[in-house]
C-alpha cells in the first residue's frame, strides 16, 4: 500500500492523484463530490489555504484543516543569474534542502525539478554526486517545486525537466504521482511532449514503466564505451551500455515518442576525441535519437575540465556528418551554480543559516 505523506499528524494532499484523493477522503467521511471540489483548488488555483475553498461547505473545510495539509517548502535562498536563470533553495519540513531551477528562453520557460535529496549515483563529474544521499522526495515535495515557480510566474511555465538533484527512476512511485498530476487535464495539463525525465540508465523495470506516460526520455551516456563510462559513472557497472541502449529502443516502441535524447558531457582528454565521436555513432546509428553535447560546467573541488568550444563543435560535426542529430547545448545559470551538474545544497544550506 502506498505510504501516505504527512505533515506532522496531517496528510499532505499535494502529491495525491485525483483517485487517491477520493480514496483518502472516503476514509475521512468525505464524499467524491468533496474531492471534485477540492482537487482544482489545489492544482489549478494553487490554493495555499483551505479557507479559500469557498465552494466546499464549512464542515468539510473544518475536517480538511484538522486532518490535512497543503503545505509547501519554504524558499531559503533565491538567486538570479546574469542570463535570467533563477535557482531556488527550498527548505523542507524535516530541515533538509533541495534546489530547483527556472530557465527562461524566448519561446519557452523550463522548470528543472529535483527528485531526491542528494544522489547515490556518484557520477564523478557531477556536484550533486558529492552530496550524501539522504532520501527520496515525496510526490508532494516534487510537485511543490512546480507550484513554487508557478506562483512567481503564472501562466509562463511551458516545460518540465526532471534533471535536478537525484535519479528520478530510483524514486519511481513518487515520480509516477507527480507525472500523473502534471499531465492531468484536471490538474496542471502539461503536454507529454513538454516533460522530460532524465536517467543515468536505471533499466530494471523503471524505464519500461515510464513508457506508459509517453514523456520524453533523456539518458546520460557521457562515454562511447563501457570502460570509460564505468570510470566516470559507477552505475554502468550494474547497467552496462548494451542494456541501456536496448532499454532505449524498447522505450521508443512502447512510449510512442519520436526520439531518445542522449546527454553527452564533453570532458577534456577523457571522452572528446574524434575516435570517441566515431564510436558513439556506431552505438547510436540504429536508434532514433538526438545527442545533446554539454560543455562541462565547473564547480568547486572538481577534478575535471571541459572541452573548449572548438573541440565541441568538431565533435558535433563528426556526429552530424554521419547522420546523428547533435547540438552543443548552451549552458545556463553557470554563475549561480545552476547549470547542468552543478546543483548541490551543501554550500547554500550553510549560507541560509548564517
């Protein structure tokens, strides 16, 4: 049975799907009609108090206040980059912290969502991997990151990417609830084409289970052979590239998505040679895909350095000339440590308490 998310002694309703809300209400003596009234207040009107739910009878609102919560994390630090990217440090009820990022662009505004506190994957190039894994986020804590940015920028959020702290597919139950709410016409009504879930390659059931949502899948590859990938991504020892690529092909068949995105971080002298590019083509030529080439974003204590722009452009040309769609992705928010691979709450958490 699914574990109910509680705020002290009260159940937090933010992470419950409509069916779960009806089930929860029935146990409290409330009706499906009560659930039908309350659900839009939570997800469409972004209510922060039960008192504003004026179409719910006073008796119902009293039960809600006594037994339930729609509490959200507190923003401890909000930073804005010179390029317009914003990063929020959110304080959770148990005094833990997470980071979430807003990336504004000309034709879209993307929210980058975290799924765990810290990360257990231990990828050598990722700042989050230096932070001790603490726990999975609840569905309420995941969806509340979207609420936070919607409050600040009503009607402007167009895309959601699960590329923040943690490995989403190791928190699949809560990810599933969050996706159900984001996709529901009765809740946030995002298109499945506007949501991307990123994974380091967890292929035991999770990728297959994700296919039912039909969202975009991004796989962090970052190497063109198992030896190199294992040296920077320990997960490859359990889920080698052959397994990951097989799962990618199955996802394409079962999700009805147009392509898989492979993320490839260019590390100077480690995975950015012409030979690496040619080997990558051999791996991916049978998969409908695109490759996002990422310039390494430096962070304090990192032992890596990134490829320069010319090297990145040459790597991209080699892929393109051999039929693989590739683009060198523009880094955003690097000056506030909000770019790819830079998220970690350790320093910001310390600063928020100073």
